[in-house]
C-alpha cells in the first residue's frame, strides 16, 4: 500500500472525508471499516491529520 492509495476530499460543506483505492480499499473492506473520521490542521510550515476508522 502506498500513500497515494488514501486520499482526502471535501464534501459540499467543506468537511474532509477519506477515499480509499487499490490495496487500501481492500484492507478497509477486510477490516469492515464503515466510517472514517478526519480532522486536519496546518500552520505555515506544518500540517497534521488525525484519522479514526470505525468498523
């Protein structure tokens, strides 16, 4: 699995959500992931994401 197998998009209300593809999608399916919560934050020089998977 590579870093490009998980993406972050925004819904119409600007809330981020995860998009899985390839091996990441296969693993999410195997682990019965049904929800993914994402928070993002950044400064001028740093960025951070926190992701919680529920299944």
